[in-house]
C-alpha cells in the first residue's frame, strides 16, 4: 500500500520579501518557475529521494497557480510525472480582502463565489485526468478561511457568518451537480489575513458543517476538515485532541502536517506567533497523531504545507520538503511499533512515567528510522 504525500506548489518561490530577502532563491522567481516547472522539479529533485512506498501528489491555488490557460498543460505534466492531483483551492484571498464569500459587500461576495465555482470547473474539467484512479483518494477542494475574517466588533459579524453558510452550501450544491466525487474540507485558522476569523478552530468547522446539514440539507459525505497541525498550535490548542474530534465525527478529509514550532523543544514558534510553516517535526505529539489516524484507517493525502526558511537556497529548500515527508514516515513507523496494550495498561494503573518512557523511546526510534532512510 502506498502512503500518499502531497507537495504544495506555493512552497517553491524566490522569497517572501518585506522583512526577509525576496530573492534568496533567484532560480525560483515567478518568471522562471511556473507550475509546470514546479512539477518537473518535484519529479526530478524530490521523488528520487523518497522510498518506493510513497506516492506524491500536488496541491495548488486557483487562479495564480492554475487557471483556464494552463490547467491542461499542468494535467499533462502531472500524468507524465506520475504525480496525482491531491488538492485544489480557490485563491480568493489574493483578490478579496473584505470577507470574500462572507463579505457584506454584495459585489465582492458574488465575485468571490465565482472563484469557487471556477475552481470546481477546472478540477472536474482538464485536471480530471490527473486524479488518482481510486475514488477514495480523489482530490480535496479546500476552503481556507483566509478571506473569511474581520477587524471590527459589530453585529455585522453574524450576517457575515450567515453569508458564509449560504455561500458554502451553494458551492456544495454546485459540486454535487458536477458528480459529487471531490472531498470538500474547511481549513480552520485563528488569524491571517485578518485579526479575527469566522472559522478559527476545528470545533468551529465541525459545527459549521452540522449547521449546513441542518439548515441547507448539505450531505456530509466527503465533507470535513483539512487538518493543519500548525494552525491548531498557533491558537494554543491541542492537535491530538483536534485529531480525536475530527476522527470521531468522520470529518478528516485532508491533512496539512506541518508544524508551528515549540513542539520539539528545538524550533521556535508556537502559540501567539505568526504562521511559520515548519516541516514535520519528530516528536511525541506527531507519533500520537500518526497512531490515531492509522487506527482510524485514514489513507488519504498528507499534505506538506511548508515554507523554506528565509535563508534557504534552492537546494536547502528542496531538502526541507524531503525531510518533512521522511519525518512523517518516521513518526508513522514509530507509532506502529508501540505496544498499545502495554501503554494503556500503564495509563490505567496511573503509571504515567512509564507511559512517558514508552513515548520517548518511540521518538528515539523515529529519529533513528529517519536517519537511515534520509541517508539512503
């Protein structure tokens, strides 16, 4: 069985600009590295460094990473490379800064709704040939809440929330008419690009889907959450409990297995910080999550929504992606080696120090496994 890992097109850029260098990776400037070139880069520089049990996919935004002009060429490049389409998402946040589909401005709201519909059209249209042949591994349409935010405390927030429900319900109906084959996931986030967001937490997203079902009759099959570890960490919540809630509601449809930081005692970041987007860290939290998703039988896409460090050159940035994928594989392997009967036995007897020892041993085992496969 192949483990599905997806790489994000937005990882490969020349630099962030602003307070950090904007051209630290000149070979990745926008005029040199379009989406087709990124697919070739993944095929040539990342795919050969991974074990044979890994299947790669690609994630990208409409309209600045794929659009009506390049979708066919992108699909051909994916097929030629043996890489599947794992995720598409409307890039409406680049165009609409006043709430997007939740906006109180009716013109912005209508234009933003069109972004979602065109994303669905292209995903079912020229990009369909790049889908995985197994329908259970079909791409996810992710709705990131980057546009669905506000910065003023007014009664208008409720109206924005109602607009959001209505617009997402319309998009679900639109997708259903296309075939109802996509998974649709909401990606919660506490901030960015607004101080406050309408769907800041996993619990918010789960409740939102339930309300769409109750009020609009939206069928919940293939609906759920794009699990992003770093966004949970940003708000100071627990990614393990978030995982339990997502699985308990059968609503984990996609994963972004990055890290915000401070979860391994080495990389800085954590609650209250901006979205750092480290790659996967080898730690007890990730091993616990791997154990939970394995037990639940999850075998959909594990996306690596990560950013190079501001000082990385092109080779170092590629290496970040490889390390992130192999780090998750290491955590996954370590989770499968744990004697869970013994672990639960310790916990039932209040022998928490012994349980801690077992998890620490799993971390050591994961690091050794990473070292072996990385060097190979």
